[in-house]
C-alpha cells in the first residue's frame, strides 16, 4: 500500500497555491483535472515522442485525469502502470494494431430497449447514467463514448429508463454505470437511486464506478454517504488494476463506504504491460483484501477499438488464476471471465482440476500439481 508523501501536491502547490482541504475535496479534484499538454508540462518534461503521441491521439480519444490519480505515477513513461492507463499512445489509432476490433463489440446500443439502458440478462439491466469520467482510461470498454459529447443524461431520459424497469418485473438488479455515475452531483445520484429504490422488484442497485481509484475523496462527502445509508440496496463495484492504485486514502474511503452498510467489490481488466503478471496480480488481490474490497471479476480485455494493444493471450488469465488458487486466500480470488461478442454474455473460464472422470472415480489435480484419485 502506498502512503502519499504529499510530494506531488507540494509541487502542484508551488504553481497553483492550493490548500490541503482543497486537495481533499472531490469537487476540486474534478474541477482541476489535467486535460492538456500545458497542464502536464507543469509536472514533467515531455519527450518529443510523448508530445507527438499526445497531439495525434488526444484529439480523437480525449485525455483527462484528476490530480490525485496523476500523483500515483512514479515514473513518467509507459512502463508505469498508472501512466500507461491514462496517457494517450499512438497504438490506439494504429489501424494495424486495432484490426479486428469493434466500437461496440457487445451490441450495448442495439440491445437497448430505451436509450441508455442495456437489457442482456433476464434479471439485470445496465443503466448508463452519464458519459463523463474524472479520468479517461485508455483501455475503456466504452471507448466509443469518448467520441461523443461529455454529458450526463437528461431527467426525461432517466424517467424513460425507470419506466421500462418499472414495467419489467423480471428485473431484480440495476447496474448503474457510465461513464462514471459517481461524478454526478449528489442531487442527480439521489434522484436515480431513489427512483430505483422505490421499485418494489428491484433488490440490488449496483454502482460501477472508478472514483474509488481516481478520486477517493468522493467518499468523504457526507451527503453521498447518507444516500448510500438511506437507500440500502446499494453495492459498489470498483475498478482497480494495479497495486500502485491502492493508497492510505483508499483505505479510509472504503471504510467510509462500509460504514453505511454498502459492500465494496472490484473488477480488474487483464492488460498487457500493466498487470499481466502473476506476482503483480497476487499483490493486487492481497492489497484489495487488506482494504476490505472483495475481488469479484478478472476480465479478459474486450476487443474494443482503440484498446487492442492491451490485449493478452486468453491463457494468461487462466495462468494467473492457477497461480492464485491455493497460494492466496480464496477470498482474494476473482472469477476470470470473457465477455462474448455480440452481447451473448459473460462466461467464466476456470483452470481444469479434473484430470479424468470414470464411472466410479474422479482423478483430480491439486494446486501443486499433485494427482489424487477419489471415489465418486
Ligand atoms: C456485465 C453485465 C451485467 C452484469 O453481469 P454480472 O455477471 O451479474 O456481473 C449485466 N448486464 C450487462 C449488459 C453486462 O454487461
Ligand atoms: S472510469 Fe470507467 S467508464 Fe470511465 S474511462 Fe475509465 S473505464 Fe471507462
């Protein structure tokens, strides 16, 4: 776990003269996002090749980060896992590298009965509340929204989404996603949650957000915590990809969320050059548990246009899960899953521990590779 040295905000302070209380205000973090080359030049000297990559790529897929997330960078190069997740690279717009990718591989727009809503499984719907994020991740599976205008949906659009959910009693769970729904003002968040909460057949309101990673001060906002407490159907699913993203601030933020009775889970995307390594992944899963976040999914990277350079071999994830099994707490082991193209759903992929099955016995392999025969 990283303890922020405040080194970074001292540097920022010498340019912007900010106070600690400003730094710790989630709204300040969003209002003061770094979005341009000029903003970046304050912190480091950009090489010609970095400048070139930025200029060619960022006008297609925009750049943006909170100062907090930027402060987690240790080295200003693509070797750094945080830098690599936010800095525009030429690979994103290289037609050869991006061959075979799609803007919307899961037909989220086509499987949309009402604008903003995707109904793929019988009992769950995906509710896209906004297309704004406080940090734009280079690997985003909804990178198509980078090409649209940055905005939250209008009230009338939300109302049409509620009305569809109200009429479909099979729906038990609503997954609020985006963009990042927790970048919205509290009033708007409460409007969405309250309306969903009041639908009797909705048991779970799952919020997918990266604010815990990119702007953990969001969860120091008493008003937001009261909303979680009051509408007690809320679960939070976060998106940590590397141990460098977990800090002492994360721990405090999670504690605040848990104090409202809201569980916190995580989904990680397996990515080349960021976390395609069993030891990094082991540390990530251990560190998540230490701050009381339960690893839920490890996703194989999706074939989304502009992100294919992050994709690994599908076997890499199986190798990682095999490594975790038996060596790391079962609590720390996520489900490895592949999202099938054309909106056919997510499938879990497990290492195979059954070597052979006969009429009266099964031969298993344990985590150390030992072979065990057991009667049925
Ligand atoms: C991922 C996803 C869900 C949720 O799936 P879980 O396995 O319950 O996490 C629901 N709807 C859509 C469209 C999804 O992409
Ligand atoms: S925060 Fe989530 S939705 Fe926003 S860019 Fe990152 S991955 Fe995409």
